[in-house]
C-alpha cells in the first residue's frame, strides 16, 4: 500500500497531504491535519457528527475517502467563524443553549449552514427534516431547532 | 490496496476486468465505505468512477432521461424536468439515507448493492427503467429488475459496470409514486415498500400499470397480478382492496430485526394502496 | 468545617439568569477536546478482540502470530491483568468484564487486545490471535434465564435474600422486598383490581461519543490517563486497583464528555489501555467503535414486571403489588432492587409490596441509564394506574391526585416523606393548557408520573482569586450538560460579583481532592454546595484582608454585594473595598486568596415529574408519532433555567425513543443484531415536536439555595405517558416496550379480531 | 435510644426483626453498634448502606446526628445515572 498525494482546499487554504487508499476524509482531517472539530460518532454515516461540506454538498466525512478530496473545496466547523467573529449560527447555538455535551454540535452547525444556504427561510418541519441526519442525544432537538430558526431570522435581515 | 480514478469507462472496465483480487467500484461510497469500516470487505482495488466524463450527468434524450452512474441522489431532486416526469422515482431516490448521504449516494449504487430493501429500486422497476451495462465485450441494456439476483448479488459479469439508468419519457396521463414504511421519520432502511406507475385514459380507466414491492422478497418484486388488478378499472375502493390483497399475497418476506412477516405482508398492501392513490392523482385521475 | 447547608430563602442576583456557558465558544468552534481528540507523542493504536459467542469457555488463546507481526508492540490477555481484587467481588466482576478470564459471557466480551503502530496493523493483529472456544448454551431473555433448566451463567451464585439458603446455584442473584401493610387484606377491600404483566427491552444510553482514552504508563510506576468519563476520580481508583498502582501516581484528566447518561460511570477500555501501555512502554490510544459501544459497554436492564393494583369505588387505592425481574448482564447487580424501591413511590399506600429479582443473562453488564431502573417500573405501574382509573370511571389526573404521596406519607420504599413535589406537578398538569387542547382522529393523550431519588456525595472545590480580581473555580464533578455555567452563577451569587469575572474548569485528579462522579443528578446539587462553602471561606479571607488594609478588627467588616464594608459608626468614612481592590493588594496582605471546600453533600431530596403526551397512531401500519409533549418537574431552584429545561427535554426525548423504537435485538445465536445507529433507532430531529417544559421550584430544605437534582427524573414518566396515549389513540393497552409499529399493529389487529 | 427500621435483606440477618433499638448518637455509632450486635451486617456496611433520617437520605455523612424520636430507616445504597 502506498500513499496517495492529495491537494485540496480546506476552509479556503490550500492543503496537501499523503493518505492511504482506505483512509476516510474524516481520518485525514482528524489524524493527519489536526482538525478534530468533525467527530466520529459511528463511522457509518448514521449520526452526522462528522459532517463537512464538499463542493457545496453536505456529506459525512466518514463516507468519503481522503483520496477523493483531490481538487475539491472542503468546509469544516473550524472555518465557520471569521477571526474572533462567530458565525450567526454559532452565536445562536450559544444563546439558545442548543448544546449540552456538545459532541454533535460541529456536525449540526455545518448541516444547519448548508440548510440555510439552500433554504434561507425554512419552516420548522423543513429544519427538522433537514437536520434529521444529525443525531443529538442530549437536547431533544428543541433548542437546536429554535437556534436555527433564530439564526435564519437574523441572517435574512442581514 | 490501490485507489485509481480512471477517466474513461473503457479504462474502468479494463481495470475491473483485469484486476487480480477483489475490485470495488466507488461512486457515492455510502455502501462500500460502510462495508470497509465493518471489515466485511477489503478490496485490493478501488475504482473511483466519478472522473469519467458524462457519468456525473443527467441527460435528457429523445427517449427520456439517462442518469449517469455517478449522479448523487440529491442532484436528481434538483432536476426539475426529471422531477416532473418521474416524481415517484425522484421521491424514492431522495429517501435514501440522510441529507449527508444524499450528497453522495447514487441510484446505480443503490441498485448494485442489491439490498432487498433498496429504496430507489421498486420505483425504478415500476417506472420500467433500464440499466446500461458496459463490459469487456461492449454494452448491453437490461431491465433494472434483472440486475439483483439475490441479497448482495447481481447478474453483472466480471468487468461489467452499470454506467447509466435509462428512463423513458413518461407517457401522457401517467403518474408514478413510491412509499416505504420506516419506524422513524428518517434515517431508516425500508421495512417494506411499494412503487406504482400507471397510465389512465380520458375516462380515468387505468390502461397500463406496473407495481413493484421492496423488502418483500430476496429481490425486488414486480407483481404482474397487482397490475392486472388495476388495469381496465378506475381506481375505486374495490380496485384498491384487490390491489392490497394481491400485494400482501405476493410478498415472500422474512422475520428480521426490522419487521415481521405478518407486518410486512399487511403493510405492503397498505403502501401499494396509498402509492396507487397518489400515482392515480398524478396521472390526472379523480 | 462548619458549613450550614440549610435553605436560607435569599433573593438571587445571578442564580436564575441564563448566561452563555463558559465552555461554549470552544464547543461551537470545534476546539473543545473530547476523548478521541487528544494525542501523545509516540502513541500507539489499541484495539480489542471480542468474543463472537454469547457464552463460551476460553480454552486457549494463542497470540504468538500477532506478536510477530511487524508494528505490533504489545498483545495482552487476562494474564496481563492479574487478579489483584483481594476478595472484592464487585471489583472482580469489573476486571472480568474488562478482559474475560475463563469464559466469554456475552457477544462482545473482550478476550485480548493489541497495541500497534497504526490502526491497520492493529486490525491485522487481531485477526492473527487464535482463540479456542468451547461454545456453551446461552440465555438472553429475562424470564427464560429464571427457569430451572436455563443455562447457568455462574455456578457459584446462589440466590441471596431467600428465607432458606438455596441448595442449587441459579441465575437469580438476589431477591429484594419492600413495602408495608398487608396487601392481601388490602385487595380484599378493593372494588376494582387491575392485574397485568409487562415487558421492556434493553436499551442503551446512546451517547454520540464512543468511549475513548489515551493511557501512558512510565517505567517509574507513574501514569497518565486522558479519558471521557462521568467520574475521573472513580476511574482512577478502579484503574489503580486493577493494575496494582498507587492512586496518587495515576493522574486522570477528564476530557470534554460527549454524553454519558450513566454509561460512562464504569471502566471498560481504560484498564486495558493502561495494561497495553505498560507492556509496550509507549502511550496507547484506545477508541471504541460504535459497534463496540453497543456490544460491549453497559446498556440498561431488560425487564419483566407483574403489577396488581386495587381500589375502592371512591378511587382510593387499597393495595398495590409488583414483582420485578431485571437483567444484570452476566454479573450480579441491584437493578431490580431500585425498580422495586421506585415503583410505587408516587403514591400514598397503606398496603404495598414489591419484590425484585436480579437476573443473570448473556448480555453486556448492565450499567446505569438516567434514573436507572425507574422508567420500566413506572411504565408498568403508571399503565396499570391509568387502566384502573378507566375502570373506575375517573379522570386519570384526578385519580392520581387523590392517591398522590405528600409530606408525611410513608413512602413505598420505607421512610416518611418530607416536603415533596408530586402533588404540585399533578396540579400543574391538571391546569395546563395542553390537557385541554382538542385532539384529532387517531390521536390520544396520555400522562404519567415519575419518581427519582437524587444523590449527593463526596465533593471538593477550589476557588482561587487572581490578583486582578478574576476568579477561577476548579470543580471535580465532570460537566455533562452545562454545570460549569451553573456553578459559575452560584460562585458569582455568593461572592457578589459578575458572572463574567469567573472561569470554571474541571480539575484533574492530581489537582483536587476526591469527587464522586457526576451521576444520580448530583453534579450541580453537590458541587454548588461545595462552591458556596468555598466562596464563604474565601469571603472570610477577603474580610480579613480588608480589615488589614483598613487596620480595623475583622469583626467590623462585613461582605455585601461583592464588597467589604466596614460596619458601625466608628468606620463611617472608610467606604467600601471591592473584591478587585482587595485582590490587588493580596501580595502584601498575606499572599494569594483562595477558598477551599471539601464536603459530603447529602440530603439531595427526592424528585417528581409528571408528563403529558399526545400521540397519533396510523391504524393501518401501527406507526405512532408524538404530536405534543409537556414536562412538568420540580427543580427545587433552577440555577440556570435554560439548562434545566434542556435536562427535562433531553430526558423526555430519550424516554420517547425507549418507548417507541429503541431495543437490543438478539438473534437465536445470542449475537446482537443491531449494534449501530441505523437499526438501534434513537429519535431523529424530525421524529419529535418541540418539548414544552414547566419548571416548579419547591425549595429543597437541605441546600442553601434550595437546589434539587434535575438530570434524571425526566426519563421516568415518558414510557408510561406514551403507552397511555397510544392506548387512548388506538384503543389497545400496550404491555411491551418498545411499542414499535409491528407491536402496535399486532395489538390493533388482535383487538379487532376480539 | 433510637429505633431503626431494616429493609428485607438486613432484617433476615437480624433474625427476622424488621425494627431494632440501638443506643447511638450519630450514623457512625449506629453502624458500629449494629455490627457488634449483628456481625452479618458488616459486609453490608462496607458495601454501603444509606440511612434515611426523617425521610432525608444520607449515604456518606456518618457524622450526622440521630435526633431522639427521629424516624430512622436503613436502605440499600443506590447508584444513579
């Protein structure tokens, strides 16, 4: 088995790395690049904790090979804030206490960002179905949905 | 283990045919990577087909639509023409996994994974879809229902790749629909499912119909008797009753962690009824 | 230490507000470090080999091929974790569960482990370990395991708690009994009696973060452990004991924790990681896969419960009886005992009897799950209570109010209650708008009550005041859901300063005295008590320093709103000294200012909740959907109300999952068939409505601010509330949890066919 | 002298008595005297027994005073989640 050289863009930066053919993008982000914001909750695409955006598509990074990132544009939770200015979603998650343990939070933020990019004015039902790929075991989702609603409201006004 | 990214279907077929050990096709990866993670497969060669020209596109042809093998299901939902012509097929494709999985999974992958519970397959079968198979000896086109032969098995020979799914233009006064049953509202594998495609005449009498059931047998079931129960009738209560009964009777399900034989039989009938009602309305029937 | 924990009825400035949590920004930016987010230089990858058999003798393990594989640095079996438990049966069970010694007792039981340079090598090494198993007959069902002919899981166990010591070993490890009065006589006075049997399936806490740790053992006998846990001090004790180390030489740091709910109160992988590191001489990172979490951590009990309740025509319950059988996995536990204690705790009963049986099965060792054992008992009891109300023709809320326990009632588990909140939660539910909202076709409403004990325990807190006047608070209870925010509010309240001047952290085991874990709803209850005590100790020093600065007697200095104030006419011109001003001079008034506290926070007080739920059932498919949900619970005092609501909502959501879809499914071969989030179906966002909450504040007399534990009680009522709602929606009484669509449809069909 | 109510398992070790009288000022003395009177209690005390004094449950505060006339109940020491 030999390493595959990959050149990609992560949160706007050009990044080059070597990876093995069976390494997932999640493995690469966490173990090779130190970007541990994406979490492995299941490794099988069932929990959404590893959500990232690849070329404007929301995906589970555990279901993407590191080798597939060649030439792509990847967004992770580490790229959501601008300097010390939090993204509106991040701010609203804090204000609404939309996190308890916080392990699912990076995945929810990325999924919510993708949701609002495609549907800036979602109904509660659209939010719930749009975020159905992200499991949260602490909150019962109530405060997460409210945070996304509030963020959508603020972002529309901006 | 090797990972390659061929640029032509011929190259992919050649690599696949010539591979010594186990070779796997990678499009969306939502089944392959899960199997690799679980240690169920350890391919010697991964052939990523996403760089092959045309495989990532939905083309409108004279006959209808050609959906490339690397088109993610999310893209099906974004194609207005396809959605208009085959809403049932698109609904089915959009039910696979989460938004995250939608961004990756493909209907060809769903078909080749050969799970009896695959969501898009009953809808494709009801729609009369065909698969374009590229192989070492050229190309052939086969009905979708001829692809899976048993759970996890397909009729594809060594070196063969499905490069596209063909859907004819929908006939006038026709409609299709797909419904599945899952315990939650999202994220589950179908416990049982039904796809219905039908055409009506001016009087609302059904002139053609195809009914397919998923997770009801080792492979997708195209239930001819269910179509017969509809053809020549309006979709009245008697026809629906007959359809439900025939579908329940046609099932050969199993008891497993997702459902019981009893449950699958009953709900197959219920879903066929409901899907037929939607398809009929889409066809313009009242 | 003279700390007075009694409720003082003070007015609050900080407590009861809703600021952003101190660990929040790290958690929304991906910077917070959880169990698997930490690495050490030279670290190896640990992997565990697990039994595929439910019950098997381990005849021989040959690790030689794995050891020879290039890149493998250590392979261990039970031989590398020798028995140092010295007759401590509970610790021996923990050891055997970490690494099977003579028998594999469940599908997923660890039998060997490797440490290698990377994950791929470790995986290959596992395949090279040869285990020679002699497969034994197994049993996974609770009722089957109690039969005489059932396969024996441990032939040294004889049922405890029987009148006569049994002559034969059994899978029933213990019988326990609670109650008072004479139930036989009580049933004799009843006009109506409901008697039913119930079953609940095994569920998992389902935390999204798998167990993870990094262990590093040095050749000098010191070690470090980074781990996600609900109690790093307890993990230190257990690991040190199992590895023969001195506790003070093992420094355990708790990472941010990605959910626990009781599931991270128990060591599994940590002693294995330490043993691997000791053998390899390098740090070892061990992260469970999701499959391993389901197969080999600690799910809840599966149960089988019989309930009998009788009442007079006027609605007075005359007698109540229950027999509760709970699985423990393959090791002795006290899970049915808790069920037996909690079952009827909501009611005022003259005649009550509960009997619990602890049952061994070939399933993973049962661990606590949020108010452990109470939800199943409440499901059975509250279902029967609802049915009885129906037979009496009484409103289910009124029937419960009539029979609810109150101050002075002898509880079903023994002691007489002090002031309690069951009555107020029922009254609140009775008057709640939800109870009056109209229902549509195929919809039904259900309600149910729940009880939980709540605990306190050993607690230690350090409060340090910096020279700039900012305050750092070091606590030893792991923050599972926002307790750093609530404890900062408490410290701010007591010191009279602003929340923003504080920073709370969870200290490691070498930096603070022993703390019990965050379980039993104790995190905020006990650490807030210690925080108040520490703050008061610091205030004493602040007053002394102010007295020095003013050169007056310390008795003339009082602490008011964050300032030292000189009292009496003599010092009228002295003004005030702020905490910041006193801190700035601390270097020359006696050095650093700190407040320390160590205490046992007992007197947590019991907790009650009542839930309301609307369900819509599809009569053709048996699908049940939650339409509306309301939680009413007593918090004593909600320190940070938003996080209290969060606990209520989270517990309700977990209960909804348990009620409708979550269950361990074993095949005939005793193997777990759904060890993943695909087929172990926890609720997704689109499954749930908003979950309304109503916080009642009935002060706990044994806490200075009146705080009660709030974390667990919310999972107790949902199973029953949903079962009652399904019953009202579909006209069928559901007796088997989860009420999955096939079970509901089968019940509807059976009812139709009469 | 306080009257102490035992739960089932302890009651068996005390020869079937559900209530026993003990001269004790606090929980520590209570446990010591109980262990003297009923040696079978010792392993239970080691494993942990909770004491309810007038309905309030104490698990570790062995210095807690036992007020005269108080209702004293021994209970199994439980775990939470």
